[in-house]
């Protein structure tokens, strides 16, 4: 074992003791970041090249600063995104939400599908849709100017059009034309604040996490926006907490102009996102 791997072993224990959920992965990822190699190449770093700044990054992670804030990057499906303070760090569970949406749009008989991502944050969802759905026209909407700094960095050179706006009033010029509306909105109840992981509670923007007493305030607002934006037969896909699976589909009722409202599990078989189709006239 070389020096770096021995240090990684010690760092793993420190992170585990601090309650970090994935201590081995994070210790290796930080080692790779500091030494400019891939995780699988750590054994090739000569002892003389060990960089003591590694322990500075471990101390930051030990204090529950998000791994992605330390490295400045987050991976999402086939993307590498720039992230940092002021923007929500995309989570792996959202990848299954996007996967369902991509399959659904590909199955549509539409040459140039029109897609809107509300509460786009880093742009992860919008950029993945643009990358994986050929000829799609994708719009990302974000209210926070701090988050938009990151959105614009990530969207530079892409086919995503970025807008500053409120999800409740977004893009009236596209009313009745959109094929798919997708969102990972804030959905944590205010009453759950103390139970949120420190990485999110202390570092993600509050407006990207919390949404009223039951966590569903913005989802209710997005329901109306999606109905306004979508063409008849268009789809809405919205992420929610795994404890809200019994609630969110009931927001998209037949009385409000929806059909086929359903909930879907993530890779851990927990309720993760709801979908509905705008009813035909």
C-alpha cells in the first residue's frame, strides 16, 4: 500500500466517525481531486507526490461541508456540473426521475419536443434532457439569482435557454405548447428542519429545500403552471419526498384537468416522483 492509500484509510475512519454517509467514497474522491487523478489511479501516486492539503479537504468534509462544494463539481447522469454555495446540489435519486421523463419524451410522436424545467437550479435536469433527447427545445426557469450564476455557467454552449422567473408565473408565451414539464421543486415541510442532513440544511439554499407546513406549497403552484403550459396530452413529472407518495398524485385530479396521475418508485423502491397527463379537451 502506498502512502496515499494509507492516508485514505485513515481519512475514511475520520469521516465515518463524523457521520458522513459514504466515508470511503468521499475519502477517495477527495484524494483524487487533490492529486489530479481518477479514483482508480490512487495506487499510482508516488509517496513523494502526496499533497498534505488532502487533510484540509478531509477536515472540511468532516465538518459536513458537501463533497461537491469542496471539489466544485457534481456528476449527474452523463454530465459534470459546476456547483457551489447558492445552488442546490443535484442528488442521485433525481436521475431516475429524469430517466423516466427522457423515455416518455422519446416515445412521443414529436419531432422537436418542447420541454420546461421549473426550479432548474444547477441546470442538471434541463441539461440532461437536452443532451439525451435529440432536437429537443429545453427551457430552464430559476428564481434565485445566486443559483442562476451556476445555471448559466453550466448551460453555456448548450441548447438550454435559461430564464429568471417564478415557477408560478413562468413562460406565459409558451402556454398550451409544451410537451413536458419537469421539476425537482422544494418539498421539505418546515416542521422537518431539524431532521434534514447537515449537508443540505446548512449549505443548500433554504428556498430550494422548504415549501410550507406540509412541503407541498410549490408543488400545488406548479400543478397550475404545468396545466397552463402543457398542450393537451402533454406530461408533467415532479419529484417529491419518499413520504409524500400518497399525497402528490392527488393534487393532479381529473377535476383540475388531469388524467393518468400516478406515482413512481426510485431505485430503492421508495415513492419518488409523480406524473400526470393534461387531459384532452
